[in-house]
């Protein structure tokens, strides 16, 4: 995952409503938009914007189903993000009084 994609995923994860949506989607194969809207105490337009951010980051995909939209989580994107962060933490040099700068 390149830095721009990692940043987009981090930004998408940086809001409680989007985390709530991801948890909702992770608990099932797919979810109707109406069900997502009923789970959050936010305006439909606000939830739609949160879903757009998640889709733009590649974390969520959607497809039409009749007059509804179905949403589902893309776990591979989240897995890759976590792996990238883990690489950073495992290779990090701890700060301290004897730490050397860049």
C-alpha cells in the first residue's frame, strides 16, 4: 500500500461514525443502505458522506439491489493497512534520552 492510500484509509478510520459503519458491515456479508441509516443517529446525507469516504478509501464497496444499495466491507484493504502500520511499529526506534535524531 502506498503512502497516499495508507493516509486515505487512516483518514477514513478517523471518525467514530465511520468506525461504527465498518463494525456493522464486518458483522454481515452485506448490508442494505436503509439498515446502515437506521443504525446511526445522523442525517441520511451525513451517513452517505461517511460511506463515500469509506468507499473512496477502498474499505467499502456497494452495488445496486433493486431500488436499494447494498454495502460490504473489503477486509483485504484493512488487513493491508494494519500490516503497514505493524511494519512501522516493529521497525520503530524508541525515543529516550540517548536517542539519536534523524
